[in-house]
C-alpha cells in the first residue's frame, strides 16, 4: 500500500508517532493513535492531536483497532514483533515504521547515517556541511525532528540528512539514500534484537535499496561494517584512521598531513584542516571525516565543507564540559550508551578518569573496560568507577577486582562520590554505557540531571573549593 489509505493506526506517541499522525492527518487520513501511557502523562500531546482530528486510545492497546486498520505506523520504540502488530499483519494490515512513511513521500536526495556510536555527531556535521552549500537542507530522524516532521513544504531540491537507528531501519523497506554512512558496529540494543547478528541485519537495511549510482561511506577499520556494505550495490568509500584500503573500495577518506582527504578514481582532494577542528577525541574527528566524505559525494564544494567543519562545535551530551570543582573537570557523554562508546570516550582523555557507569543494560560486556583500569592500550587511566542504575551488580562483577567501584544510590550520589575519588587534574566522566530508562526519561534527561548535580555540588561547596 504505497498510496494514501482512508484510515490508519499510529502506535506510540513519542516524537516519531506524533509526526506520523500529523502527516497523515494533513493528507486527510482518519487517524487513530494508541499508546500504553495514560492521558495524564500525555496531556499536551493528546490535546494537540485531538485538536488536529485524531482519535485517541490511551492507557492500553485495543486489539480490535489493530485488526481493523489497513495501515499501522509504528514508532521506533515499539518492538517490531509486538503481539498486536502480529495480529494486525494476520488481519491483512500493512505494518510499517515511521521512517518508511517518510521514505515513501520524500522527493529530494537523502543521506542516511547509522552505526553503533557517533550517529548524532555525524548527522549534525553532515547537515551543517550541506547547509553551507545548499539552500534547503533538513536534518532529523533519530536526532531532533522526526523524519515525517521534515516533509512540510519540501520539493525535489530539498536534501535530507537522516539519523537512522536499528529500530527505525528494521521497520522500513523503501529508504534509498543517495549516500548511506555506516560508522561502526558493536554490541548494542541486544535487549531488543536478541543477538548481534540480528542487530547487524537491522543496521544493514540502510543499504538494501541502494543501486550502483549511489554511495556508501563505511568505516574501513571495522571489518563487520565493511562486510555488511559489501552485500549492497552502492559504490563503497572507506573512511579510515590509518588510510586502510581494500580491493572492494571505490575510494578512501583519510587523514594525511594534518588534512582530511578524499581519494576517488585516482583523484585526491583536501576537505578540511584537522588543526581547525574544535571537537575533542579521535573518534569525533573520524565522525567529521565520514561526514565530509558524504557531503562531497553529495556535491558540496570542499570550501563549504572546510568552513562548516571549522565552525562545528559538536552536540550537547557528547563529551560536553559540565563544569569544574577544585580542579576536577566534569564531562557529560550521556550519549555513550554502549560499552564500545564508553571505550571511545575514555580514549579522548589523557588525564585520569573517574567513570560514572550504568543504567539499564543493553547486552554489552563491561569487562571490556578492564584494560583501562590497568592503563593498557592507550586512552585514559580508569581511576575509579561510580556504578548507577540497574546495571550496578554487573558493573561490580566485571570491574571491582581491578578498580575501585562505588555502588551509588543515584546520579547525584555518583557525582559527589566521583569528586571524592578524584584529584585536581582528573576528569569525572558520565559515559554510562547503558540505556537511561531505569532512572530517566531519556539520555538527554540523564545529561541534564548530571549537569544539575554538578551545579548542586558546586553550590554546596562554595565558596572555597568551587570557585575554579
């Protein structure tokens, strides 16, 4: 069903569900929206959709609504194998994700970004680079505005930059990015996908509809990501810390002599000067390299890319300074939601780190952090760990024999205990390696609460220690 149905059911009232419902309502579709939350928790959103003409079914799902709808649009947070969705399919409904709804309507070129770590930074940087070159560039998806919310007033000249999560990709079949960026692959969201193989299959759907005229920008230092790109038909550009080349590649993006360079078809072109980049950490520089390669393949001039790269200051919640107390720096990397992301965060610092770790587990192995406690293999020395959330027992079991681990009651306790464990010159780093939903509304709420806890502690310790 690629046309406009007479009626549709939208499942889940987070950003994506609201955007999908509003898009369908504008098209004249009779929309019913359903969510497990009660109306009291969704008051503003419920009033907005009801005023737009939607029918609301809140506080639980009604199986009959799933079985009666010709089209069911699913928010990313709703499991793809949820029983009501199975009932809808059995009754003949077409069940799609919100990203699929977007893909069927988008007229302009699409760049899509996925990976286990770095999606948001890369998406925002790519949007900025294209925005420096073209008049109508719209950035969103898993980041910021939901994909369907980007469509109003667009035309064939619009360029879309979409951050795509595994949850979104598994529920789409029409997305055809002109450039698909695949940053890396490590264990993440196993609580939903079950296995790394299933997670990888969901991610690889970013390449499924591409053809030989399209491009894939893929981490050439990540064998799994590179192998997944090989199943697609797009031309593959490998970006690499060390300039890794491979027979299957159509080109390479790398750092050479202090510059980001793109090599394609025997031609080498400088894209930006690394010395002008304002972001900390090797992994963020690689995100910029991938974004720059994608922007150039989409037609942005190298001059515009260089200008945008120099001006780009990164995103909130990604290695974000959160204050200092007594010479101890506090850094917010709440978007480091898997263990591999925590490792990359630690590698961004030369100073010893007191790490705030934990939350709702996602299937990662905290034992992979043991070498940082032993100060092996580069990156910061892990001096102590403040364990929070549901993962506290797993953190203790994985790390307590190699580094001091403090079992903390909440994030404020972790901030205070982290300062107590640190010395002047150290870093207290929130890089939780877990989902946020055991204690917070989302990762951004966790980051905000971290900043608030640092400010609270600083105020409490004034005037002496805090005025640094």
